[in-house]
C-alpha cells in the first residue's frame, strides 16, 4: 500500500462513522521489534530505506536480506541520506524513510532535516539508540535523540518496548502526512529491536485529509476578486502538493492575474513559460510590495508567507490592498497578516471552487477587464524575454563565461525529458529564464535555505524517476557540503549529470554583504573576507574521479553543448566542472 494519494480521485475528509464495539483481535506469533519495523515499511509501500549504518543499526542491516522488496540506499554521510530521502519524497509523495546512526549521525543530518521541515516533506526519520539498559552509564555515542530532533519534526518519540513498534510506526506515518506534512522522528534502541512482541503491523488505511472549501468562504472570496482592478496571486508549494497547477492556471487566466512564487520553491507550482508567471518574491517586505506593483487584491495560496532575509518594518502589501488566503492547515491562516477572507481548503479544491464561482457570476465588464490584464501580462512577459536576450548578447563573449551564456547553451543540449534539480542560487534566474520548465515532474528546487541540497537532490530525483536522466545545477560552495553524494551516484550507476557552476567564490554572500553595508550605512569599498574558494582552487573533476565518477572541465562556452551531450550519453553519473564568471 502506498502512502501517496491518488491523483485520479477527489481528496475529501471522511465523514464521522458510528462507534462500534472492537472486534476480538487474533493472536499473532511473536516477532522481534526489528522484524515489525521492516514489515511495517513493506506494508506501507516503502521501496527505499536511505541510510548510513553504524553498530546500533546492526539489527536492521542483518534483517534486510529477509525483505527483498525494501532497497537500502547507502550514503557516505548522514546528510546525504536524509537529503536524498527528502527529494525522493517530494518527487513522489511517498514517505521518505531514513535510518541514521545515534547522536553524531543524527547531528550530521540536522541541517538537511531543517530543509525538509521547511519544505513540509512527509518523512519518517529513525536513528539507532544505545541499549536502554546502559542509559544511566552514559554509553559511548549516547544522547537524548528525541530532544535533539524535536525542534525540527512534527513528532519525536523513542520506542521503549517492542509492543510499541506497531502503534508508533502507524502514528508516525499518519502524522507525517497530516496537513501541513512534515518529518517525524523515531529513536530505535538496539535492545528493543531484539525484544519480542505479538503486536502486528497496523494498516494505514485510506486517509482522505484534504479539507474542502466552505460555500460561504468561496462566495466571499469570489466577490472580492470580481471587484479587483489589479489582482495578483502569490503561491507556495502547497499548490504542487495538492496537484493544483491546472486549477491555478485556469484561475489566473480567468482573472488576468500575475502569479508570483515564494522566494524559495521546492516544487513547480506554475508553468514558467506562461505569460502570467512572474519573478519570484524578494526576501524582504519592501521588495515584495514593489514586486506586487500596486495590486489591489492579493490571493495567497499554499505557503508560509513570507520568508525574509532582511527586516523591513512595513507590510509587504500596500495600504489599500485586500488580502485573501487559501491554506490546508488552520494554523497558517492569517498567521503573519490580517486577511479579509481566509479559507481552509486543499489548494486544488479551493482554487477550482473560486474559479467556478467567478465564472458563474462574471459579467461582460469583468471579462473584458480580465482580457486587457492578460494582454498586459503577455506584453510584460515578451519584454522580459527581450531584455534577457539583450543581456545575453551584451555578455556573450565574457571570459569566464557569464551565467546567461552558460544557461543559453545548456538549454539547447538538455534532453526534453530530463529532470532538473536546481541549486544554482545566483544563476537561478538565468537557469529558469533560458530553460523554463512547465512539467511539474521535471523540476526540484530548494527550500529552507541550507546549502548542499543539489547533489543529494539528484540522488532522490533519480530514484523517483528511474526512467529519466537527471541534471543537477549546483554552485561550487554548495557542492562541497555534500560532495559524498557522488559516490552514491556511482555505486548505483545513476544517470545524473552534475553541473557545477564554478565561480570560485561564495557569490551569494558577496551580494548579501553589499546589501548589508547599504542597509546599515557601512562603506561599500571594503573587501569580502573569507568568501573566495581559492588557494587552493577546487578541482571537481579530480574529486569525482576519486569517487568513481568521470568528469570534464569546461571553460569555453562553445564546448558546453558537446560536453553535455557527451555526459548524458554515458548513461551514468558524470560531473561537468564549468568555470563561470560573476552574476551579471
């Protein structure tokens, strides 16, 4: 049984059912706790267990051969295991399951766990724990794992007796998918894995969690939007999680509204070649208000609005802006801002209901105004494309090559079905500008802001789409956070091209240093301390070779297309170390 909801049926809340007397449960032959755990993963349709084993994981590793349907994905560092599971879960909707090793192992993975928490990724993260009988002796590598994980998960628990395995795992998988989805943590003491229990695995059942919109809320929201002169829609990853991209397109086109993604997006929530698609939100309130360009009605859908880097005291909305919101969890409604109408609803269902109400009530005047707005959006989109092309021409022969030139060459060589994992950071605008993506299954971005996600994301995306090639875009600094992922790609012969954007610096930090100095009145003519990746320079081709991955350094932009085609033709992992200049 898969934990992934069907895309072909509506997701509804189950009505309450009359209580009945519990049936007499049959007795089961005793099993050890470790067997119950692995049986549960099989029962719940989990195909992969990501991990980096240690001694406390011996009871699980020893049993894996008894569970041939469960494939262990070996990583050389816990952050790689957790990050790969996170991207696999985001790409499939199937729960990502990770097994880490005691306190240092869990600690190594906490950065990636933060990213998964921010991305609302359904995961069950486990870690081996020392024998509970030695707890008071403070054994080697022992610590309070539940407390370590608790700030970054929805539920953190240690299995204290073998009889708890079945109920704990049942609850863990349920909680991981309850809106808003997110990771849970389960500590697994070594001796409890070996205790016997007669408690069998509990089936998950079909849980229909998505809240449906209330008629009154739909009517109010449609009424406000019908009076809008310049509507805008700001979206988060909740749109993609609900499968609501088509409903969002239909509503945006009917309104003639620009669609603005959050500053960081894990998923493709709106087709990027569509004329309604607007640049992503800045990471400060003043920038957001400027980007919205005087919108009189703003509809927020499926996100944690807003993520900021720089503090601004003012609102991200204009003084006369009316704010509406659709969310699938009540805690997010009106959390940071007052809203005129807030509706608890699955994003897909909410968007469809509002559009249907507008279509029923819209008069000829509304339709004419919406058509004029769509014309302006098409003109703006064409203008942005022309400006991008002009900038490319101005920097076409830069040496080292500009990010714009690189992405323009990449766009002509990447297979049409390739999955894109994007951690290009400062080159991200050029990537999505020259290589816009419309297929939701072809894109994985980043959430949380912790770097090192690109390489591990390629592992998860490749396992989610084994029939497709994958291309990872990663900065050089980001790649060094999880370079061990190359070994896993080689070990399993994954068809992944790792394209390293090698500018020999932490460019984003230099950009942010400039912003910091401007905001706080500090002279700009100062150096950028400890932000260059030189002396010695990194050589990703040599590093890749040491982990069994072939590679090639590319400095001439005319060689990019040939190098990419050569890399994809190998059918396995390949590293392109591409030397680029700064952000233009």
